[in-house]
């Protein structure tokens, strides 16, 4: 049993993005590539001797190999204990639960989330800190600088351990605890929600539900909680067995990629509730019978109905949303008289607000919502939240949403993604647009007056750190907005995201088709940024 130091040299492409380092599997398979990133992470954490680390991933191709590599390196670097999900599996929210429950020093999560998997797909790795949330920018920048100077890493000259056996094993001087991947998470859900009321709802013969796990990590969690514990009909969870290539699909719960579920929910005699989660279990899509709930509306409605949920019925301290998320939650915060925060994209920016109890609920337009129960977004949690609302209100999802619009007005909202455009063209588009921004203020465009146009910069109210270049915004006097960002999770060329929002309070105008209601702003976005001219694309790859 020897600790060995392996000489290595830097890779120049290990800068963490919105949520850790994501690359093609083939990139991760290069000799020393994963090891360099793991050692650079450990080197960024100060003294780790004697500490506890949590490790797990979404089960995609390369997951198990990566877990074995990390275990040996953790032992060689001095960790005293590593807690691992059985077979190396932990959904992202479950990893956050396990870190918090065990007061671990931190955790490593292996996932490329909603990106496709398999030998030709993507892989990813990220570090979470002791509060259970994604490492903040000071740590991710330090990891990146360490990757640029690394010259060796530490590991053990040892055989792989058996990840299937729940219980304790020894690896060098380090203890490895293999735990059930689901039970800690399921226990926490039972504390937050009214499981009795949800069970009664699910037992009602007129209530049907379909949950699409998209062949990814949420399957075992959803089957245990929805079917075994809450008594949902067997078969409620579809595509519930995790596969290393996610069945060849794109595990992104939206109207385009969750097609099987969408077909079920937009048919005659559709179930009352449809839901899906992503590759690593932190996203959610909520559908009613022939009805789609926009994620931004979902956050607003969850906040407005917090009184239905045991864990939140005593009130919310605040709501936080990412900048491109629609302003629908702001109206609820205003009515509740609570704080409302606008952060850059990515869950890492919510951690400080949650820790300081300045936000209870958080959300992003990208099908993510969560609360102070952990420090990650949480797909199944959101589904249970909606189930709990339905159990209390005994109305259809469409009725609940439409009633919300009647009360607060409707924020029409859409996101247009242009995937895999050449990186230099994407950069040119953003640079030219940014140069134009100062001239736009005061102009009348698409029948609206431009109030501000800038590159969003965030001042964290808790630690006063500043994050610049978080997206180009054009805001109008009437509250409408157009936002442009480049994705920080894609692995092929660049992905341009255009977010468009307009507020409508006229009760007769609440039932329009979203794309039609926003058509003038959509055209304006194309004209201002020259999307068609520069990219040659006449329509987005994905519309959500
Ligand atoms: C996307 C989403 C962002 C989300 C991130 C990670 O980032 O827009 O809201 O936090 O993915 O989600 P980007 O930089 O590609 O826009 V997940 O489910 O990958 O952990
Ligand atoms: Co995810």
C-alpha cells in the first residue's frame, strides 16, 4: 500500500463553467486529465487532512471509473473518510443532502447534468463546499489556476474497491463508507412535505400522474418516494432505470427533449400531473393535463402557495432568481413583503443568500428550483411541492396557474437557444451587441422605450464579491426584457441563449400563445444582435 506521486503537466482547458468542468468523455479519457483536475481541486481547499468528503455521480458512462480514481487520490491526499453512494451513484440534490447531514468538508459530484451521455457524450465534475452547495467563484478560480501549474498528483498503488457493498471498507489510511443512495434524501423529503395528504391524493382514482426519469439518476429516487412511500400507482415512473448512456437521449426536461412525457400529457385523457427530471436530478418540468408550466411561473406559484407546505408555511425569508429568469416571482415577493434577489446564472450564487437566511426559495428559468433544505436545485423536491399544493388546493394545474395570472398578471416568457455555433462568431455577436448597448437607451423599439441596456454585474450582498459579464440586458419602461448570454455548460462550439419576457396584466390578454405574444421582441432580438446574419441560423435549435 504505497502513496505514489505521478508526474503530470497542465491541460489548458480546465476552466470550470456554470456548473463545474464539462467536456466530451473522450477528453476526460486522456491520461492524467481527470487526475489533474481532482488534484488541482484538492490543492485549492487548504488543509484537508483528517476531513470527510462525499463522492457520487449521475451514473453516466465513466462515472464508476472516476469514482475509483477519486477515492485513491482522496486517500493519498489525506482525507480520513469518504462517503460514497452505492455503485458511485448520487443525484446532485442527494449529494447536497449527504454533505450537510454528515457535516462533511465537501463533495465531488460527477455529472454533466442535462448533456447527453455515453462514450461519445459528455462527462463532468464539480466540487461542492461544506454547506452542500457548488463551490463559489473564488474556489473555482483557484482550481483553474492550479490546473495551469500542476506538475504531479498523488494516488495509491491499490486495486479498485467494491462499490456495490453497503458498509465500511478501508483504502490506505482512509475509511470508505458506501451508503444507500436514496434513503437520506427520501427521509428529508418526508420531513418537508405532508406525505399523508399527498398519499391521499395519489390514492384518489381520479388522480393520475406520470413522472419521466429520462433513463437517468432520478429513477430510483422517484420509484422509492412516489411509488413505494407515497403509494402512486406502479408504472407512474417511466424510464426509471438509470442507463449509462441515458438511453441515447438528451436528459433535459423540456418540451423538446422530454417528448415521450409531452405526448402523454398533451393527449386526450392525460394525467393530472406530469413531471420530468434531468440527468443528475436537479431540474424539473411540471405539466398539467394539456398544460405546460413555465419554470419561472412555477417558482412564483410555489412561493405564492408556500402556506400549503409544512416546511414553508411559517413564511419565506425571501426569493432569489437568476437574472434571466422572468420577473413573475418578484411580484409575489412584493406582495408577501419579502426580499427578492437577482443573481447571475448558476446555483452557486444562491448559496450565500440561503446561508444568510435572506432567501428561502430560489429558482432559474432553466427548469430549476430549490429551497433552503439543501444548496442545490432539486427536481423531485419541486414535484413533491406541486403534489402538496394539489393535495391542499384540489384544483387542476391549469386552474392554479390561470388563477395566479389573474391575480398577479402574466409574464410571457421564452428562451431561444442556438446551439453549437462557431465560438468566434458567438464572441463577435456578443462583442458587437455590447458596443451598441449605450446607444439604445431612450429609443423606441418594438413599441417600447428602452430604459436601460448593459452587461449585468452582480454584487453579492453577503460577501460583497462582484461577478461581472453575466449577460447583456435590454430592459424597457414597461418591464419587458431581452437578454443575451453564452452558455457555460455546452461542450460543442458556443450556445447562444436569448431570453425574452413581457408583462401583461389585461385579464383578456392572459391566454395568448407565448411565441405570438412575444413576436415583436423576438424579431427585435434578432435584428439587434444580427443572429440570422452572423450565424446563418433562421430559427433556434431549442425553444423553451
Ligand atoms: C445552464 C442553465 C443554468 C443552470 C446550469 C446548470 O447553464 O442555463 O440556469 O444553472 O445550466 O444546470 P448555461 O451556462 O448553459 O446557461 V444543471 O442542471 O447542468 O446542473
Ligand atoms: Co442538472
